[in-house]
């Protein structure tokens, strides 16, 4: 950013070469050099000897010798004439500092100038030192438009204050006419306040006006702020303040503009009060100082912009403009505009822009007394909901209906509406699903009544930590996919494999592409033991709880109680991995070495009141993803280690994903699996969710491949 100052070059001494002298009276050490000085400084406009004119009649020149401790004052001159034409100094580093002016906190006529230059003296040489003095005041210029003097004929003035106007010690000046004031301010942020006061006459009546404004800023030396004032009768006596940044008295840069914004008001009503609407029009008065350019009206997510340069006939959206002159007009919103709004309270926004880029935005509340206004879910599992509408005069309403559709579609479904409490009508409707946007509208017969309302239904429940970002050490030093064992949703077989100091399921710093997280789950099938002593352990992850270890067998409670507000449609997750060839096989599994291992992820929706408990020592307790009935513990107590199965429940539906070793996925891929609902259990609602992921499907038989590995990230249920 430029920093310019008014100055001319005034030589303080003739630039004469001065040789070093051997005269011991002048140079007893026989070493050193001479300095001559030129000072670039403000030119006095006063008549008479320059030394007696401002600012040189208040001048101090100091010369410092630089030392290890800082600097030492060695010369001081209170007039420029005292500064010798040539000054002999010992070799070394020096600083010359010049101050000229009054240093007054606030003044119209006595600005302050400061300059400082470092220089060095070498033996036997003459050094010419130039010092440029710059103005260090923050300047404020006030300029009155002719409209101010014409209106406030008795008196007018503008008081400019830096800081709190109530502080009598704050720097301030009062401008009775066009002038530039000079302020000496600290460098920290402050507030530039201005107060205009004027007395005059308007339409034969006494007029007295006080107008204030403020701007937060950090003062900069040599910068000028220009405050332009203009009076406008078109705005009922508004005063226009324009503040610009002037870095040089001869040119203006980087404007900071305070534009007189257009004024917006209700025609016959207060914009700050909520307006109840049933029929008719509403008008709004818009006035400005500069010529108007455009007016924008926004409501219910729509914005309509119209030109403000002439009359504007009512358009299809019910917006019209009556044009009195370029700075005064009336905007009218008709029934077609309000018909865009559904029942309930709405914010209508007006934005008026003038030809000088002045812009004003006002908001007002409108309460529509009639129309559709609400959609709620009444039975998310069976996709049922309830539509509601307001009817202002229920006695005269006829054939009341509410139509609805999924947003983005064109076909409506029409539902008969029945009277409810408080002038409401309601209709029970079907096909209302989670995470879906719907549009709906009141009808009298076939005629739409007011605008289309819109609601997006909420999403269904998700499994906590299904992005696998939280991990900790749980019981028996096993790594668990949870922040702690409190409210733990996910578990693994790590408590069993930790008997041999192994975690078969771990967290890795390898999230799927685009993930907001940092980790994923790695399920690595492996042989856990020493030499031939041990067992094959499948890399696994499941919703539930590893209950206990009996010898080399595990007891696991699969599934947890789950809030099925809506009906799941899909299971979605990110996967990469490798499915190997079986190299560990138990005869009970029915698989042999050399067969393909199976990687699997499956979700089951269970109509049970407790989890399914599996003991790997008893294959009769095993559960398969294709089973449609499931044993469960109706008296299960979390953490009890119970393995009693004493009730039979139903699997309402399942989403099953399985891949053999013909399918390899080395890069992350998003997988989606549809939930298949079993017709024999239609009408039942699940209460428990079972979800299992395993790098080796037959891991419960201790059968699989040590080459099988599965990576999982960002698992979710799609509703």
C-alpha cells in the first residue's frame, strides 16, 4: 500500500565535500569523517522567515551514536539553522531523528512531521545523509454537500471523536465547514465517531437533526479519512455519510464507503410486527437518496428480483411496483405471491439496491392462516404418516383434501382430510419413508389452497462407531472397537486370541478414500498358538459381546437391542481384502484344505428379546446367515457370561454378502446389499440387530485361510 506525503526537498546545508583535517584542534585522534545533511520536509505556507514559520518554529533535530547498549544522544539542535553545514564525527554508526510540529492530539492547523535515518561514518570520507520527514497524524477531512448548508441555515457542525464520545479527554475536533483535522493517535485499534448537529427549516417548520456514525479502525500515520455529508429530504430527512480512505491528500485509494442505504417500510403497518394473511395484498414503501436499481423479494426458498427503474405491472408471482420517482416507490405483493407460501409463519426478505451500490435488507414475518403445514411419521416401520393443514373457516370449507408426493416427482397422491382440533384438518397417508423429502398442499375440491409445503423425514438409527474410529483396550488386554467397555456395541474374538497374545482384529491408519476419519478395521485370519499347539482364529467383528473363554473355545452373545424406527433397505460398507484357500480345516465344518475360504458380512433383523449366544465348543449353538429362526436368551444379562438359549425367535429379513477366492478387491470399494424381507414373518417387527463380519465364514469351526484378510470402513444402514 502506498504511503505518500506532501513535502519538498529543502537542503539544510550545502552539499560541500569536506575533507578530514589533521589539525589536532579539530581532529585530535586523526580519525573520523564528515556528515552533511539534506532534509525533505513540509514546505511552510506562512510568510516571513522560514525558521519562524510553522512547523520549523517547533523543530528538534537529534543525532545519536549507536552503542552496544542501544544508542547515545550526542547532538541536539532546536532550529534547522543550528545544524552545521558539515559535522565531523568519529567513525561509527549513527542515527539522525527530526521532529517538526506541535504534537497536538487534535488540531486543524498544526500537523506533526517525523523523519529518521541511520547512517555510517568512515575514516577520511564525507557522508551525505538524506532525511525524509513524513506526516504522522491520522487525518480526517469533512466535506459538506450544498444540500447541508441549504437546509441547516441556522447552524450545522460535525464533531469527530476518536474513542468514546462520552470521554471528555478523547481527541476530538468540531467542523463548522469543510476542513481537514489532524489527530495524534496510538497504534492500537480505536473507533472513529462522528456526530452531526444541524438546525434549520423544512416545509416552513423548524428542523433540528442529530446524526451519528462510527467506524472501527486501526489508525495509520499519514492516512486521511474523508467524511462526506449530504442531506436528503426524500428519506424524510436522512443524512448521508460517506467515509473514504485517502492515503495521499492528492489522490484517493482503497475506499471504505458508508453508503446511505435505501429505506424499506410497511405501508400502513410496522414491519417488525408479524402480519397475519388470508387474502388481499400487502404494500411496502421504498425510498433512497441515490436512484434505485433493483428490488429483490425472497420467501420459502425463492428469490424474485425486479427492476426499480419504472412501473412494474403485477407478474405471475404477484409482484408489482408503483414508481413515483427514481428515489421513491411502492412495492405490492398480491395473492399470487402469498399463494406460494404454505400455512404457518414465514420470513419475507426485501433487498433494495441503488445505483451507487447502496444496499439495504429488511425482514418481516407473515403468518399464513390457511394451507398445508406439517407431515409427521406415525409408523416408520410400516411407512405411515400424517398430513395436517390449517383451514381458516372450517364452516365454509368443502371437500377438503391434502395431496402429497416425493420431492422431484410430478405425480400427486390425494388423501381425504378430516376435521381435527383448532381448525386443523388431517389425513393419514402411506409410503412415507426415512431420509426422503416430501411436498404437500391443501386442496378444496380440485383447487390448490396456498403454497406447497416441504418436509424431509429423519434418518433411521445407525450403529455407534460404525466408522471404526474409536478403539481401546478392554477386558483381558484385548483390543476392542469402542472407546471403552461402557455402552460397547462392537466386539471381536480378540479376548480369545489374547490368550496367546494376539489380536486378530485391529485398527489401521488406512481409511477409505474421502473418509472424514483416520482409521479402518482390519480382520486378519491367522493361526494363534505356538508351533502346532493352538487354533485357527478368523478375523472377525460383530455387534454384541464376547462373554467368556472356556479353554480354547469362546462364548459369544451376538446382536443387540436396536431401535427400528424405520425399515432398513440396504447394508452399505467400504471393503477391500483377500480371500484365501483354506489351510486350516476341521472335519465338522464340512470343508477341506484346498477349498476356497469365504469372506462374509451379513445383517439380520431379529424378532427376539435377547441375543443369540454361541459356544464354539457346541456346533448346535451356531447360527447361519440364511437361518430364518434363531435361538435367543430371553433372560440375558449383559456381562453375565450367560449361554442359556431358551427361546425361539424369527429373522424378519437379512442382507448377506459373501465372496470366495475368485473375488479379490485390492482397492477400497463401496458395497451395497439389499435387505431381503421374509414374507412368512410380514407384520412382525424386529427388536434386535445381528451383524457379523468375518474374513473366514467358517471361523466358528476354526476353519479358514491364513491368507484371508478383510478391511472394513464406514458401515451404515440405509433406510
